[in-house]
C-alpha cells in the first residue's frame, strides 16, 4: 500500500488525486492529523488513518502495510522539523516500506540562509542512513508564494523587495504529479535533480508579468534587507516569519533557487505550468 502523509494539505491532497489516476483507491492510504478532513477520500475508497509526526505512537497504525511512504515535509522548522521527519522515516522503515519518498527542495543546503533548507539537508542525511531506498524530491520553489510576495503592488504600482536572484517557480500540481511518479515507479532514486518549471524569473521579471496581466504598471524597487524586515514587523509579522522571508531573498541571491531544470518536463511529458500561468489565475480572476 502507498501511504501519503499530510494528505489534507495542498500538496498531499494533490498527490493523492494524481495517484487515484494511476492505482486503485484500495492501494492508497493516507496518514492525517484529522481524519474528518479526509472524509471525501475515504468515500472514494482510500484508507484514512490518523497519524501525527509529533505523536510517533500514532504512526505504526497509520503506516501499516506500507510498500512506499511519502513523507511530506513538516510546517515546523529547525530541530522540531527534523525530529518529526526522523519519526516518520523510522516508522516507514519499521512498517516495511521499500522506499521512502520525501518532499525536499532544490535549495537544500546545510548552510543556506533560508531556514527550511538546512532542515531539508538534515532530513536527506536521515534518508541516506535509513537503510532503505529513498527518493528526495528536490522541488522547485512553490509558485503559490508569488502572489504573497506581490502583495498590493498592482494597486500601489511599486514592488518593494530586497535584492533577489532567479527563482524556478513551480506549481504544486506539477510537483504532485512528480511525487506520484516516484511513488509508483523507480524512475526517481536518491536525490533528484531540481524539479522545476522551465523558467526562473527574478522579481523584476515577475513584476513585468504581473503588470502585463493586470494592465497596471508595476515598478520593481530594491530595498535593503533591514528596511524590508522592519516593514514586515510593522505589519505584525512575527520575527521568525520576517527572518524567513529575508532569508528567502538572501538564498535567491546566492543562486539556490535557480536555474530551471528540464527533469520535471521529461517526467510529465509536457511543459510544467509557468509563473505566468499561475498568476493569470491568481491575479486576473481576483480583484486587485
């Protein structure tokens, strides 16, 4: 049985949807913190059981009979995240899974200034030491982040952000399909190449795309990291969230999130969704 964790989240639910087009529902199990939120999956024949990375005692039952397990990375960070990932990996191995698939990131790096990246690097070490076959999906940066970064730029005409670098923005739907491939074949083994869309625009390029789609001119303005952080704190963001966003720009300047790679295109057999495709839906269909 293929076990998918985090199946009520954006990525996990999309992975289950892709799997349902590949294998019978009875061959899929989901491990979720709140089974009630997966009632629709149960109605389709998917096995739904409670499993919580923060409560390792719940995982043996959730992972029972596993042939492969998808460990969707935790929303936590630092030691907490790595501890949760260790619990999930150990439970998958104990359950007899022949492969553990993990949703990592193309920027996985123990020295990265973007806080989640050292967590991914540490988890990849756990996978190497697990004693079973593994696939670490080095996903491109989720395109769903872009509208948040744009904020009210279409209204103000200014996109005020720190200096950045190219980012291979990639859609959840395409990465979910890649995860389904990893769970149903041996095409992806070990650390994957970067799984990305075909372009890696910087924020000036994103601003130009958003301006074209909305018909409103948007000027990209570079501000110091400290000024950006102060503005985030003034808007009420916690310090940890502000530091994470500042780290995102620092890591992009280091080239951690680019360039684009053709691997995902080959897996899908079609071009992945571009940042323009995603913004067309996010910006044009929503009021600005």
